[in-house]
């Protein structure tokens, strides 16, 4: 090291010693370099922990299943039985396959009839129902099974107490009989018409106090109806 550099270092050291010995200004430990006050115990604001909201699970939505409404039977006229437990009148076979309740109702002058097949026979029945209604029964047989027209007349008079009267212009042969049934108060009717090898019998029972002449007209017109249907 050169003598000049050594002298500079010694001079700097002496200056520092002099300043210390002369009581130069000292730095307040509580002050910063620029005189600002520094709080030795800074207060840190309390941090409030954020609370996690409690989620209450909701009950799952209940899905309702639609219920089909029960069907309600419709009352009124038709070719089916009113109780729905019998075959329709057209299932009776024979001439019944070609006539309906509305046709029979028109002949006897009522608003509506209910039709059904006759059990154990080729035939059908049309019933008005009620305590004052009427009913019509049609039975279709071969001439042999009916015993011819004589057999048909015997069957008719076993149901209606009266004397058969032959009719012309309906089928190849026809008759009608009117009278009471087992001494009842009302006049009923029965009859039959032959179409080829078949004999169709028609029975009319009424509970409405209809006059005998009108009952006979109903029966004759019913025989004409089944004769046309069977032809």
C-alpha cells in the first residue's frame, strides 16, 4: 500500500473518533431515519375468520304420479247389456245380427232400449228397464227345431193367454196372439214369422198399461221388422 493511501485511511479514522468524542447527535431508537415515529408494538387488526354458512339440505321434491280416473259406465240405449256382463244383442246370431236396439225402440215407441244376447239360444232381448218399461225377445230357430208353425203357436200361447190369429203378407206364414201372462194386469203379445226354413218368434212383455190394440200393432210391426232383416 502507498504512503498516500495509508495517510487517507488514518485521516478518516481520526475524523470518526472526533465526532464520537464531541457528543454529536445520536439517533433516537424510537425514531426512524427521517424522524418519523415508529410504534414498537404495532397493533395488528384482528382477523375475523370468515364463517362458512351452514347449508341445510332440502328434502327432495316428491313427484306425484298421475292417477287415471276410473271409467264410469254410460247409461242409455245400445246393443249391449245394461250391466255389461252379457254379450251384445248382435252376438245372439241369426236375425239378431241384423237388427239393433234403436230399430226395436222405434217400433215400440220408446226413447231407448238396452240389448243383449239370449243365453243358450239363437236370439236377443231388448229391455227398457224400470218398473213400467217393456221388453222384446226374439228367438230364431229352424222350422224343424220349432216344430213348424204349430209348434211356434204352442210356444206362444204357453206365454200369452189368447188365441193366435194368422197374418198375411209377412213372410210365408205368420201369426199374432195377445192376452195376459199368468193372469197379470197387462196385455202382452207373442207371434212368429216363417222365412224359408227358419221360424222367428217375437215376445213382447209390457208393464205400462198399454191398451191391447196398441200392443197388437207393436207385435205385428216387430214381426215385419224381423222378416225384413231375415230376408
